[in-house]
């Protein structure tokens, strides 16, 4: 017990989470009493550093969402409180998980208005970059966008593409053809999600703004994405995005812009139609890598 408490819920050091994984428990509760003062301080430091950048570079829907959720600035929020506000706005909810969610289960959960949410938080002395999601990325980066009805509908629309991919795979009798097609569709879905929900930009009356959670939760990258002359920014094009590899360990050199969340919704619908037409079954190779867990999740669903 002492080890569990002293480790708190720091990413990579949380005994509670490791025990859940060892037992095969993906969906868990948020053990709020295990957060340490250092955990809360990490949240507070991240929030205080990002707040002025949100005011300048975040889209208006995100800013409205931050206010609607009443997120505390000085401590990690309780997921029950967050979900209480979300339920009244869009019906979305943050569901605590013990770690990585296989691709099919992650995407399909979006169609149910459920967002898998990490409960750990990065170390207070490693605030700038974390290669895996933490509760700040998920709750301060993603969830404020879930308060907007148009964005929420676009996310649900995208999530339903996972079921379509599984249905297509189930109709392929040749196992090699099925394996290739599923691998390609997963890669295409991951790229679309990356260039929109994670690192998307959108037009507003006063210029480009960030709506992607990877930008909204990054102290360094949000300004770079919107203002740096080093970044290439283009109108969102499905055919480009699904064939465009990306890497996660540096600032993004290429970003795509949507006109609105109605536009994003229509793009998600178009993506599903492309999938039905077979246009996602042979996209360009490269990053991201499709791991065995992701592949198996779609094949099992099929």
C-alpha cells in the first residue's frame, strides 16, 4: 500500500494502473485519493503555462468548453464532475482506462460518445513532452471540444467508421486480402484522426486557430503550429491526409485546415464512403505502424 500511495498516479510510476493492467482491466475507476500534491502541481503548472496561449491560439469552441466544464486550475479534475457537465451538453463522457486502448475499441467508443481517458499525469519535472497521453492531454486537450455539439457529432460520425471497416473485412474471404485491407484501413483512420482531432487547425474570423488536442495540450507546439513560418498549412484533403505519414516525436511540419466543424462532419462521412468504395484498402505505407493489438481488435470485430 505504501508503494501505491507514494507513487501516486504519475505516468509510468502508478502501481494502481500497473495492477489493473496485470489483471487485464482496461476500464477502471479514477482513484482520486491516490493523486499526490506533486500530481496536482503538475496539472496546475501545465494549466497556468497554457492558459495565455489558449486565449491567443485556441478556437472559440474550445474556450467556451473550458468555461462550460469549470475545470479547476489548481488540481486534477474529477471525471465524475466533468461527465456531469458533458452529459447536459452533448452526452459524451470521459471513461477512465488503464492504458492503451486497441484501435477498434478506441474508435468504436467514440461512436458511443465515450472517450477513453488516462488517469495518470506526467511528472512535474517532465512537463514539456510526453510520448503517451496523460490526463492533462485527455481532459484539458480533448474534452473541452466534446462540449461543442457540432464537433461531438463529427467525432461520433468518425467513430462509426470503425464498424464499417469491420463489416468490410468480414466480407473478404481471402485472409491475405483481408489482412492487407484491414491494416491499410487502420492506418488511414489513424492518419485522418491525427491530422484532424489531434493536430487540426480551423478558420475563424480573426485567423487560424487550433482545435486539435495535441496542439491544445502542448505548451511549445500550439504557437508554433499557428504562427511559425516553418509549418506548411493546407486545406484538409482526405486523399492527402490518409496517405501522409507522420511522426510523433517532434513538432509537426505539415498541418491541415478545416472551414468549420460542419466541414469536419462532412469529411468524416466522405471518409466512410471512401472506405466502402475500397479507397482506404491500399493507402501509402509508412507511419504510423499498425501493431498486433490494433490489427487483432479489428479482425476480432469482423
